[in-house]
C-alpha cells in the first residue's frame, strides 16, 4: 500500500510512518513544520519531506490511504485533494484500530499515569519475549520507536488519549480503539480548550467505560473516586471489573522497595503515584498471562519512560530531574514523590505554565498547593505564549493567588530563571524541572550539567 501522512511531523504520526515503512508500506508525507526529534528520525528513515509545506500533487490516484494528523486544518489542500479523489482518510487512531481489529486490544487511559502504565506493561512483556504491537506516548529503553504495527503479534498495547482525534473528528482518541481490556488510572480535569466544562470532560470517560461489553475487562484505580465511580457504573453486568491501589512499599536510603510475599523487591523508580501505576500494570499483565512472581522479577530493571521522572544529572548529594508533568494532579504527585524519596534534601521545584489549560485564568485555581511539598517552589510562564495561543493575559498576582503559596517565586524570563536556580541549587538540594515545553529554549541536559558543576 501507498499511504500519505498529512502532518507527518507529529509525535505519534512520524513514529507511525516509520513503523509502517518497516512493514514494507510505501510512505510519503508533508508538514508545515517539523522539529527534532521527528526531523532527525524521519531523515534517518528517508521519510523527511524534501520541502516544508503542503503539496496537493502528492495525492494521486495511486495513493491508497491518507492518515490525517491533528496539527492539520479542515481546509488543508492535501486533505481537500484526497476528498476530491475519493481516497480513504483515516485519523491515526482509526488507522491503528483498522490494522489491529483482529488483535486483542489493551487500552490504557486516564488523566495521569497512562504513559507510565503502558511503558511498564511493554517492559514486562518485552522482558519475556512476548510478541505484541504498541503505541506509547514517550520513548522507552529497548524500543526503537514509540509505535509498532505488525501482522503476527496477537496483542496490541495502546496508550489511549482523551484528546480529540483529528480536525474532522472531535471525539476522544481512546473511543476508536474498541478495547477488550481498558484501564483508567484516574480522572482530573484537563484540556480545557477542548472540554471547557468538567462534566463534559468526565463524560468522555463515562462513554469509554460504557463501550465495554460482555467479555471485556475494565481495570481501575480504587483510590481515585472518579475512576471508581465511572467504572462501577458500567451498564453491562458481564463486564469484568478489576480494581487496584497503591502497591505496598517502603523507602530506604533513597531506594523504593516493594513489599511482596517473596520479600522486598528493589525498584529503579519511585513515588506513590508510580506505585499505583505499577499495580495497574501488574493487573494488566496478569490478564496477559504474567504471574506476580514473573512481574516482580522483570520490574526491577524498569527505569522509566523518557521525560517521566527522569534523572538527567546527579552527584552523591544532588539530583536533577525532568518530568513531563504539567496538569495540576501530575505536578502535585511528582513534587510530593521527589520530596518523600529524599526527605533530608531541600527541593527546588519549577513548573512551566505552557499548555492551553495551564495558561487559562479560569483553570489556574486547580493548581492550588500543587507545589506544596517544594522547599523552593517556582512557576515560569512567557506572556508571549499567551498571545500566541490567543488567551487572555494572566498576571503574577493571578498565579500567586491560584497556587496559594507565600514563598512562590514567579519568572517570565528564562535567563533570570536559570540564574536563580543556579544560585539556589547548592549541595544537598535536588532540582525538579516540570514542563511539556522547554522553558523557552532551555537545553535540559546542558542546564542540568551546569547545575551539578555549579
């Protein structure tokens, strides 16, 4: 088949393009902007478009299908050409379902933790050389790309996002996968630009749970009231409901140990939320034939997915972490975890307000005490980002009131932010950088190395 990607530079889109090329498909693509790591990876696989922009002439009668990325617009000239020629247009969730419709589909969802649960399940299955396909929202050691689609794998593990599917389809991505097993980690309002009303956001998870039918399994965290309520309200009584909670554990000398019937199991990850994620992954693996003992043996070598509580620099008395956390629940859980893991060290925790939700004045109060466990809490935002996203201005006073912490430091200039952190990052103080962005161009690794040398 010949498949054309509109907006091939997207994080999932470029990985899907690579995955299909590896399976022997003829792949073409276009985009009006492509940044690393997508640019380098597309170039490596000879998939980088020779020119940036949209070129309707790439769509011909020989094109078998088009996959449309969320970044494109409804009036995209390549999309209009595909419609004119009557070529089938898929969103990437629709295409993944079509490719996997004869497989067992495991979908992992939730407002937080879904990447980690998915990564843990993938790590365990890979440890035991199980054949499976996957879609993951981050890079993971042992896997070349974040997407794999094959003919022979009997199962696919999918990180299911509640964000809208494409410019032509405003339903959540996770509804397209038609799961056999679904897991809901927890529900906390996010994506206010798409779901301005919390009830509307919650409704998406209700629809997901109610799409479960006889023979399906729904796994949920019983410590999250909304996840539990949504899962227990499933109409079909023949749907198996499986609940999980935080795995018993202890922290000793900066290492977290699971408490098991076979004794303690040392981990390379930490945090109460990750002990929840681990229990969720364990419940899925059990459904896939992995015993508890097998799980405990394999999880000891799990180091975490990229940008998820990732330690990027360290000395004997100082650690620098970066984390993708940006929503209030994620920020709060991440800060708490680092502080609990290293209670004798002061914690400098900095979060960037970068997303539509986090920069929305009406949403800001959800961040109340999100940095409560930080000794030196910091918020960074760039007023130009508000202009770019066409959002109403917010002030430092708005942020201070929302976070409700008297010692909060607020920065709008990345150079001043860097200098402040370098000054405060003394020995026996850990640094945590949280953002879905880059703090306006900060190279994380370079900055972390500078902190350690300072």
